C-alpha cells in the first residue's frame, strides 16, 4: 500500500526536512510540495492525494483555513512548532499532530497511523454499500449512507440520526454536508439535512420521515421538489 502525499510549509528549510522523510519512506509517494495554502488548494484540484503534511502557521491562509475551503479532504498530519494548536487539530479530525523538530521515529509512527486509517477506509465490501466514517465518542464509526435518516445541528456538533441509533459528531453542518452525496441529501433548513430516500411526505412547512416532522424552509421547497424528481 502506497499513499500519495503532499508537503505544505511556507518555510523552505522545514519543507525540505519533511520532504526528505517522505522520500525515504517506502509507503509514501511524494506528489508535490507547496509553500502556501493557496498553491495547495490549486494543486489538489489536479492530483489524487491521500495524505497532506500540513503546516499550520502560513501567510494569507493558514492550515486550518485551507481545510475549511477544501471539498474533499485527504488525511491530514499537522506539522507545527507550537503545541497550542493540538486541540483544534483534533477538531479537524487530523490523523496526527507532529511537533517540530521531527524525528524519523515519530514521523514513522504518524505514517503507520495514516496507513491504518487508509486501509480502514478502503477495506470494505462493496455489497454493503456506500459509507462514511465519523468520529463519535473518540471512536471512528462506519455509517452507511442508506441508513442515515437526517442530520441535525447541535451547536458545535451535529446529530446523525440513522435507522438504528443517533450519533453526536463534532462538526459544523457545512463541513458535514460536504461528506454526503449531493444527489442523495439536501439541506432543507439551516438546522437539518435530510436523506431524500427517507422522505415519506412533505408540505410547505414540514418534511415527514417516518413519524418525525422536520421543518422545511420556505425557500427550499422548490429545490426539494426538483431533488425528489431527480432521484
């Protein structure tokens, strides 16, 4: 198994040190190196990347701001000289957090984590159906798309309601919406995203999913009708 990766750091010296570690690791394939978040955003549009070694403190856009504008996020290993970003990095579901200066031993531990996560993501039976992984109660959980009924905003969290249970996930609605297939889900209200296949009935104010009524924003009704016609 080989991971395609990029290195992002505005410091040429720091970037070179990580590049050398990447090039000497048999499970990593260096696709590119970038000196800014803007360069990275453009470069990711042209390459299939599995893993980013990402510096946090960069001009114009920092590492966190870069992740906020990416639609499809690869795995992230943050690389920084400061420890105070560790908690925020966890909120971004980072695979690991490396503190400069980086030793080869600690670097290899991070790569092993990334390889395990990649295998977990890819190693599934296609007959089971399309799925996503979410982090709830500090554990990665596989959730099948077909089982999701709706997603509800809960402040800094979202509640994922499935056929079997509910999971609370640290995420914004905007970020979680990007993880879902556009043709199967629709944000029908500022606080609700619904699985179009689970809708039983709707009117100008509500959408019914089983015995539950979910509010429907007035400006979303036409979009909902179009989406249901295109399923």
